[in-house]
C-alpha cells in the first residue's frame, strides 16, 4: 500500500504551485523529512519533505506540471525498504527551460537530531520527561518532530494537537522575499528608463533572441515593485556622511571587540544604531499605513538586505533598540549565514518596520531605493569613497558616503525625512551622540 | 456592650456552595462561621433538591424495572407491591445521613455554625456585621472581615397559579407526596420537572406535561432533547408543547389546569395533583442587601465581578444567587475559588467545562457548547456520533437507547462539547469534561485506550467518528 504525499500548505493565499525539480528519483528509499521535490509558487520556491519513510514509487506530477495545494504529488511505499533500480523514465532533475528561481530560501529542514522512526504507524515512544497527549505524540512522530520544538498553549504549557498543527503550517509556509532595492547609476536621478522592447521580433532578429519565461518568483517580485510604486508616493532625499569617526572607532577597537564578543565589528552595527536614533526622533518613518490610519510602531525591527545563496534577501533583526552592538552583529551574521544556506524562515523575513540596504558593496555611489511595503522608509547606504571636501575652510580628503532615504510622502513629510537623515548623519559623524542620546 | 465574635469569613447559607466554601476557608486557616436558617445544613441540594430526588429516582426506577424488564432476563416475579411510605423513609434517611455528615465536617473543621436567618449590616473598623435572628426571635451579631452570600434559589411560580403544597405543589412538595397521584399535571418540561415527573410516572401515575416552548429541556442540546422527548413519550409521559398555562383551580380533590394553545384556544386538563416546575429564582430575602448597598441585577441576582466580589468590598457571592447555571457543582467550585481568593491566592472556575445532567432514564448529560451555540457563533466544527445500540456493554445491560455526540473544532480538533443521552450519561460525561479542561482534541480521546466492554467505549467511538474513523459504525 502506497502512502500519498500531498502538497502541504505553503503560505496564505497560495493555492497552486509548479513542479520545478524532482530531488529524488523514483526507486529511492527516502527518510522522513527528506526533501522530495522543489515546487515554485507565486511567492516562493519550496521543497516538500517526505512525511514518511519508505520507497518513493511514483512522481505523480512531472516537472513543469501544475499542482494544487493538497493534491497528491508522490507516492511512497512504507513497507518497502530496498531501492529498486532507476526506471527508464526521464530523470526529472533537469529543469532546462525554467530559469533557476531567484532567491528562494527553503523552509528550515527538520533539526539534525530528528529521530528517524521506523515506517510503522505506531507512534515511537516520545521523550520520557514530557507527558504528551496521544494526538500530539502521533503528530510529532508522523512529522519527525521533537516536543521541544513546539510551543505549548494548553493548561500548564501543555502541548496541544493544535500547537503542532500550527507549527507545521508555519514551517511549510514559505517566506515572501522582497528584494526591493534597485541601484540605478548615479548619473541620473530619474527612474530607470522604461525598457523599450519591440513588441514582436521580426524573423530576421528572431534567431538572435532568447525568450526566458520569468519564474513565478521573478513575476511576483516584478509585480510587488510596481505595486509599491503605485501605492506609496515615493520620494528620495539625499545626504552625505563623513565616515571618518566610525572608521576611526573601527580601527581602534575592531580587534578588542572581536576578542571580547567573538564577532567582527562591522559598519552595520553603527548604521543600525544611528537609524534607531533617527526612528525614535521621527516616529513617522517607523510607521505604516493601514486603511485610513497611520500605525506608529513602538518596536524597531530592521530589515537588512544581504546577499544570500540564491540572491538578495532582507532578513529582519528584531528589536534592534534592545540589542547591544555585539548582539546586533551576531544576529545579523547568523541571519546572513542562514541566507547563504537558504535556511531563512518566514519569521526571519517578516515584520520589519524599516529597511537598510547597502548598495555600496556592489559599487553604487548613489541610488533611489524602492520601499519595502508596508514600510514607509528605506535607507540606502553606498560606497565609501575618499573625496576632497571643505572642512573649516580647507580642502581635506575624507572618506565620504552618500546616503539616500526613500520614503512614503503620504505620511512622512519632507521635513521629517530630511531631519531623519540629518540625525543619522549626525550620529554617524559623532557617535558619542548615540551614547548620550542627543 | 459585650464583645462580638469576630470571624475572617462568615458564609451565609450552607448549601453546596456555602458549606464547601466554609470548609475550604477553614482548611486555609481562616476563622469561619456559617449561617443557616433551616434546621439542617446542606441547603436545597441536600434537603429538597439533588439528593432526595436522586433517591426517589433510583427507587422508582427499580420499581419500574422490576415490573417491566425483569421478565426478559428470565426472572419471573409475581405481583410487585409498592410501599411508598418505606420509599420515602429511605429518602429521608439518606438526606439525614448527608446533612448530618455536613454537620460533622463543620465540627471537624472548627466552623462555627450560626442557626437562624442571616442579615448583613454595616460594621465598623473595616469589618462587616452579620445579624443572625434565631428561631426564638433573639438576635446575635458577629463581625466578619469578609462575607460570602450563598443563599441560593427558590422555586418560582406562574402568574395565576398559587402553590398550596397540597394539590398544587412545587418541587419540594413533589418529593414528599405520600400517595402516588392518579394523574399528575406537570407544568414545565425542564430538568426538575421531568425528573420528578419520571418518578411518579414510574410509580404508576399518569403524567401530562405542559410546556410553554416548542421543545423540552431548554438549554440542552437540541438533538439530545428531541431524543429525550421521544423516549420519555414512549415511557408514557404525555407532552403538550406550546402551551401557556393560565390558571390552576383546585376543585376538591382535583385541580383543573387551564392552558392556551398557540392558536389562542383555551383547553383544560384535570389531575389530582399539579406540579409547578417553571424555574427557580435567586433568593436574597432578608439579607439586608439594600441597607449595605449590595447591588442586584434585574433578575434579582447578586452582581459580582470576576473574583466573585459584589460592589461592596469584602462582600462576595456564589452559587444560585449569582449569574450562571444553577448547578450544585458550579456553586461548589465557586465556593472553593472564593475561599482561595480570600486566603490570598487565586481562584478560578472554568465555566466551559461544567457538565449538566438530567437524571431521567436514560440519563441526559452535556458539557461545553451545544450544536446550536456553535452554529450561532459561527464556529466551524465537526460532529462525531455513536449510538448505544452497537455497544456490547449497553446490550448486556439492556440499555440500548441513546447516543453520544461529540463536537470538535474543525481546524484544531479541540473538543468543544459533548452531549449524551443514555444510561450512565452523567458519569460518562466526566471524561469529556476533563478533556475540555486539558484542551484535548477528539483525537486524544480517540487514541486513549478505553476498557472493553464498557459504556465509555461509546464516547471513544464518537471521538473516532469526529474523524470518520469509528470502528464499529
């Protein structure tokens, strides 16, 4: 008897997906939670883990086929444990016409210490310290989970069936990836010129074209960028920052910082702290439009754009105002690692109140970032370059960086935006201000 | 002026709410007194409610079973005689045993018993005063840091009906009848009415039930109430629904009850006894609440906050005299909660997990939300049902009537309610009340081993049926 593997829910409002790649050929013995197939949806690419152990006997849907959430996508024979020789059917793992999906962090795999229960339906004995209710035991075993992973909401912190169900639903829902920052050349501050494409190509040029269908993810990104521009009244204000104070601090303390805290002293910590000062002073930059209201947030979750394994992602560091420099750097480093390994979770990418993006790492001198909805502000940092500047009547060479704040003019007015940026500038040029909160 | 006795708590009323509260207070080290106006402790429940009715229900059920069902077991009995006086004696003895038991518990816990009608009065130095008027008219005043009102409820009547406790009786009178009525006319098809009606019906009375609503047992899950109606009618009770009773006229040894049907026609039914069971009202007469400023709501219930405190600091109230289901165990739980609050801790009652039971045969029991309540609240749910019929124990007991219905949340599978009609329903419901307390899902109950052969397996199959996985269906 084969067990049906169904497409799990992958996120709110997502009802269908496309098979991108079969990760395991038919005839392989799979373990519980082993990833079977990569699916692509409107928002994200997600890998479907196996709910049971056994022999993968059928790929019900082929590559590029569409599936609905809840539909059967594979079949596994739990009673079989010997692999059968690979059938002659085309190996499903070459996605030739589909482009590699951009920046798609997969849901976190089951933790390394998952016990691999036998394929018998009887629940394996749960951890002896915790008395678990029968349905909870069954769900944990079916999904290769440990009680310690689940937050219990029942009386006395007891884990309820619904707690495990919620965990599973969130685990399988994919993060929405909003790589919102676009860097345009510094020469013009106009929006990037609209691509002029010839609607139809003449046969003469036909052979010199390559038509690549946009992946669902890219389509979504494209749509969201345009939506952001249609919804908010985006404006960008600029300033420049003399980075010598920060760089001086770094040079003096980077070794002792690393020694004391076990993490490198980067620039981001400074930028983040300066931004917090700015957000506290100008709360409208840390708000959101909801219907007819403006929601002022009294928490500070900073999204920081990082280059991940599959592209740009914006993980969120929560409650930055309550983190020390070291804690911030550590958290950010942890998130960057996760981004590299495609292990960011939906929670890691959600609920940011403001975003920082550093185009300077790519060489950008100045740019106009696009907002990351529903946030109303995004700070673009750029390349730090030595430039001649006037200081007390003399020309000096200073390490300068242009900064850009794009903001939603519906609720952030010009004065606030400019003042926010000035505050950030002041804090970075004179870090003592952050210590003294002035 | 002699010094008054001073207590940490004075509880007024020694029913299940009051006496349990007093005992718990004493256990927690509070100096406690309990005021009771009746000769015996235990309030309505022990004296003229739960206990005596259960005694008569048991006796009358045995009488009916002996006459009607022993034959199918191959047991031949001849003429079955009824000694009603002896049956009543048994009831009286059981009540005396329990009320005496409460008195002993009071002694053991060193609770001061104050006999007489209690009235709260304004005190001094932050203490309240309770004035107890003894039977001989003398008064005794004590001081109390806290007062707990546990004065319970009394039967109500209808406009136009006078309860004389001779021909027209209330529930108390119905318990004490010394003769089986020829024709008992029962006004009100609620829990108490149907239980008492069942008693006399089994003992040989013709029973006609007049109910104002279009259904019996208001508050009970509709599907279960319908089944109860069908079964009780089969047992011989005559039901007239949608009847508005207007008068009950005593004519010698008979009573003519006049009622109006929905189409505005008047009708009459004549019996030799009429039992009026149309509900109970909170009782706070003579408590002096006006004088101390304790507020009542528009239904005469003492108003309390989430910690059972009235609008007057230091005066609390529990049980039937307050809001909520008029159930002895609800009063008991509230009594315990108040005691714990008074002793400085926390007290909490989970009203979602309080079962209510009707001791007809078969029994009816329910805990949590009814199906109607869930539909009205728009909560998505699944329903699991299993009949008594296929259960081995039920058949061996000769109790094939009835079913268990379990309601679970559609998405989380959490048990939201369970409603049973069938033998031992009142005991079977306890498992589900516990499940609700623990936030269990129907799957949790389904996966717990239930001994075979027992009636509890019916509960388990209903739980399995929530996921359409019943084995024996």
